[in-house]
C-alpha cells in the first residue's frame, strides 16, 4: 500500500503548490474556475483515500491520526454544506476553509511518510544546513510572487528577507509592515516559525508521533542535531523544543 500513500502525498503536495499560485497571482475567472475544480477533485480523492484506509485493516491509521481525519471530515462537511447554500458561509469565507482542508490533508500525508535520514549521504551538520538553504530559497521564491508585495521585490531582497526570517535575525531591507501584503507577511511568519523550530526536527518529531516509530539511524542523526545525551532522550528533547 505504499503506492497509495505516495499518491495521496503527491496529490496533497500538488494542491499546496496550486494554493501558492492561487494566492500569489491574480487569476482570470476561467483560471480561477479551473483551480477551484482542482481543489474539489483533490479533496474528494483525499476523502476517498482516507475512508479506504479505515476500511482496510492493514492500512488502518493509528489513533494519533484520528483527530486530523475527524477535523478533515468536519471541515469538509461544513464547506460542502456552505457551497450548496444549505448553511451560511463560514467565517473567513469558503476559499479559506478549502485551503485549510488541503493543508490538513498535506500535513496528514507528509507526516505519515517513511522519512529516512541516511547518514551515508549527509552528516547531521549537512542535513541541518541543507534544510535551511532549501527553506530559504523556497521562501524567497514565495516572497517574489506578485501578490506577496505591493510593489514587487528583487530576488536579492526576497532572499535576504527569507534568510533573515529563517535565521530569526530580525534584519530587514524593506519595511515588512507596509511593503508586504498579508499573504507575504504570513509567509514570513511561517518562515520564522520553521526556522526557529528547525524543519528537520519538526518533520521528524511529527513523523514519529503519527507513525509511532522511527529507524535507529534516524534517532542517531537527530541525537547529533539536537545535542541529546542519550538516544532515548531524542524525541523527549524534540517535544520540549516544539512545546
């Protein structure tokens, strides 16, 4: 059933990319209809995949995942009823709730992945640096989207802002409050949170939490990254970092 997991993960990942394009660019009515249709298809397939897993004994999710699935189902029902005009539109509007649904779907599938941090390719320091570099570059690209700023931004300024956010330095080259739109400001806040917590520790802990275990090699790598004294203390250390 690994194929099923990968299909669900890539569906959710593609949806996240579409959300960024939807929020980052001004859309024509035709393109917006296509995007909305894609959202509907992805969420419907996501719901089918989740239900299928519960009906398949070998794929039945752990109890740690139930609250995400229940939240997904409740929001899905709410959005569907509002879309059919059976109830009043929820606070913040239907599009916002659709985006929330897709993020829930993405987090669920991402944290259920079998993440294997292989020391043969990268040591702990290289893993740490690589994750920050990738996060910074992706953040810079998001900040360069047309609707992330009011007047546009150069790649260097976007890269500096993303780097400052990920490293939590507080340095800026433009006024964040007036130069960036709410979408851009939200992106910066997310970069700050991911940078402060550490993307590798964040993903590793929640992957462990939802899957119920991890490899010995992953624990060794995370032990080095978090400076834990014992392997048994790795996830307790990550829990303290996150909470």
